[in-house]
């Protein structure tokens, strides 16, 4: 019986920690732009519109598929919702030099930054990529999703549209 109570207590504590991941402000750490300049993540802004932050890596096939799928619709998304997508590469210092040439070969109209030391990734508790966050006009994290399957971009768009309209977002499975 004690082990059941211990298990339930552990589950309760985990839920408290995990649920605390939403409705919090964007952490302020340093990342690099594609020119190698340091940028504070706290300066990310979209003039009151929603922001998508997508963690990815050059070696991650699902990441590339997700960013490619979004790229096909991104211009329409921007017109309809005013959203901005910020792609954060988690390629480390050994591979960071590959990011700019990789991105230049894509038709991505995104801001791209490199988190080569993993500070931003750690601050947001990102374990695996792709990992996508949606921020509201107050730069609070209101939704997140880990992994990618074809069609996930449709759910992402619905969330972005709701955020742009000021609708409160319910927690998704990734936050439970």
C-alpha cells in the first residue's frame, strides 16, 4: 500500500513540474545568428503576434520534413495570422558551421539561430527534436509539441490561428 501512495505522489509531483512548462515567459539566453553574432532570446519579438519556435538539427530528418511542410504554407499563415517562425538549430559547436550552408539551400523564410552550447534547449527542457513551441502576444509559451508526423503542421496552424485570435489554448498531450 505504501508503494502505491509513493507512486501516486511521484506522479503528482511530475505533473506539477511538467504542467509548469506552459504559460511561462520565454527564457533569455544567448544564441547565435547565422553570421555568428550573439543574440538574446529575450529580444525575439513579433509585434504582438504569435511566435513559433522550432528546435531542429541538420541531421534530424523529421525536423527537416516539418520545416519543409511549414515552408509550403508559411506565407499564407503569415498573411492570415501574422505569425513568425524562429528556427533554433541545436547543432553543437562541431557542426554549427554546417547550419548556414544548409539553410541557404532551403526555401525557408524563417529567422534561424544556432544554440550550439544548448543553453536555450536546456532552459526550455527540450530533450528531443523536433520540438515546437507556440508563444502568445505576451511571449508566454502556450503550447508545445515534440516529434513530427505528416499532418502535424495542420494542428500547429490551428493553434497559431487560435492564439492570433486571442483564444485560450488548452494543454495538449505533449504537456501532460
